[in-house]
């Protein structure tokens, strides 16, 4: 299947909308990796199996994690925050 040469696919696995009529077959063929979904040779999205994401359970950030992330990016975000003050 051909795709727009300007579109960079983030996976080597490709399926058409027609093939998605049987999604389990698409997932089995991909072997646990993400699948680019194409329609009329154009990328419309990705089908990502749970095993490709890793871990069965979501991890939630604590308030300490959030505050550390804010502090770590404060200098980088400062120009944007200054710009937004009067908006």
C-alpha cells in the first residue's frame, strides 16, 4: 500500500480501513506493535495495542511529581508565561 511520501509513519505495520473489519487479525499480525491505519492511501490514525504501551496499570503523578516537573521547566516556560500575563 502506498502512502503520501510526506507523511512519516511511526510504525512498520500498516492496515486499511477494510482490514479493520477484523481488528483482532490486524493486532495479531502486528505482533504487539502499533499499526498505522490508512484510508485512500492517507494516514488516518494508529491502532495501539495495550501491550505496546507497557504496563497493565496506569501510573499517576503525585503532587510532588507535578511540582518537581513545574520547577524543572520553569525557566523554559517563563517567556511564554510572561507573554500570557496580559492576554
